[in-house]
C-alpha cells in the first residue's frame, strides 16, 4: 500500500492564491445579480445574457490556453497572467451603469479565468504525487473557503451599512486588495511545472475515451441553473437583499466542508461514481427550488458543484495524456453549454415565469440521466478506479 505524502508546498500556495481570488470573486457574485436586476433595473433576461457572456468567455478560451500550454510547455506564465487580468478588472465594475458595460467587464474578468484555469490544474496535477483526488480536494477547500469569506464580508457590510447603490459599488472597488494578494503569491511562491522532454509529443487520439463522460456532464450543465438564478429565485421567494449573501455563504460552506472528503472518496472508489452521485444532488437542488425550499436547494447545489468538479478534474489528471487540452475541453464544454443554458433559462423565466424555467430544467436533467444509464449499460462509460 502506497504511503500518503504531505500536501506539496506548491499546492498550498496555489490554494492560497485561489483563496484570495475567490474571495474577491464572491464579493462580486454575491450582489451582482441583485445589482443588475434591482439597482440597474434590467430584466432577468439581461442577467441571463450577462451570465452567458461570463460563462462562455471563462470556459471556452480554456481550450485554447490548455492546448497552447501542452504544445509550447508554458504553464506558470499563463497562470500569472490570468490572475493579474482578473485582479485588475473586477474593481472596474464600480463604474458600470448599464448591463452592457457589466457584460463587457465580466467577460474581460472571466478571460483572466480562462487564461489560467487549465494551466493551474496542470500545476496541481504535476504536484499531486499520485493522489489527484486528495490534492484537488485540498485545493478546492481553500478555493471555496475564500468564496465563503468574501460572501460573509458582503453580508456584514450590507447588514451594518444598509443596502445602497453606493455600497454595492464600493464593494466592487474593494476586490482589488485580495486580487493583488493572489498575484503576489503566485509570482513568488509557486514553481513552474516540471516538464520532461519525452512528454512533448501531442496525441489527442489517446484521450478520446474520456469524452463520453465529459459530454454527458456538458448536457447536464445546460439544464442546471447557474447560481445567479438561484439568488434571484431566493429574492423572488421573499428573502431580504441583506441576507442574500448568507445563501452564498451556505453554498460555499457546504463545498468547503465536504471538498477534501470528496477528493479522498474519488481516490478510493473512482471519479465516475462521484459524478453519478453529483447528478443526483443536481436534480435534488432543482426540486428544492421548485418547492421554494431555498436553503436545501443551496446545500444540494453545493454538493453537486464540489462533487462533479473535483471528480472530473481528478479523472483527467489520472487518465488524460494531453492534460492541458483535456482540461480545456472540460471547461470549454461547460462554457458553451452553460452559456446557452443561461440564455434559455433567462428567456423562459422572463416570458413564462420561474416555475416553467425550473420544470424545463428538471425534465432536461432527467433525460440526461437516462442517457447516462444507457451508455453505462452499453459499456461506454467505465467506473473503474483511477489507474
């Protein structure tokens, strides 16, 4: 039995980088849907467009930078550049007065996410020492802990100072501080990936067997509500704006508490089984939203997000030959299907109401699960443990 090693110092540093970056991100996302719909007085359909733009840019370009990293052996430069872009663009939301400028800035900020994400996962994989589930679980714990602190900070500010447009804008400006902290850490405390020349050959054919599981996940993401729609549903259900950030705290606390344990279970029983369980929690989250059970809905959403993402990142780390490219495909698929899903959800919600949008989502997710079961029975999806 292989002896477990301690978490590599580079993983700890990357965890702290994600902690500060996601603290800043959560300070934005905890209030941005409310800011768009209730402060700028734009419709839920415009929120859907903004979510689509941010999601698409964030994920689609990860394919490009993952491929470039594999092809030219550039890892840390992309990671540093991505964090720097995100750090300097979030505070510019302070100056936004229309949904178009919000969409533009969210797109630019998410471009930073696109530049760094696949390559960051390559760094994590490089320093995982054969325990990908545990390592990604540890990293995700710090990542989500940052989001939790960010949303808690927003709650304290709203609760003590009162809801106002000026406060919303000041919160956007404050994100510069944690963003720059992340940039300093990644520059000075994270080493580049240790490439070996014999790994230079690029052969995408060796990764085709991973695609069925990824494409099922993409289809599920199309029908799964983005957390922005969860927040608007909470507001619609009568929850005060000042308490909306506490729902983000609940979402992030759920993920923080279970992330490391999920990572260990991925190593023990295999990633595909964890993805299967995550689909169940995704459907449960939408059912809770349908019943206006907001708190259980956010808990189930957190379990879906942390389970599926930890499992798929570890699955790629263990099985992919061209890791940067396959991470890029994962995030690119989430981009395309998540963006299209956000637009469709916003349109249905705007014209037919939230109940119709949730019903559409549930029917689609259940259809994906049926297809998943069929492909599993046909042997197209393996449930073997990581090799």
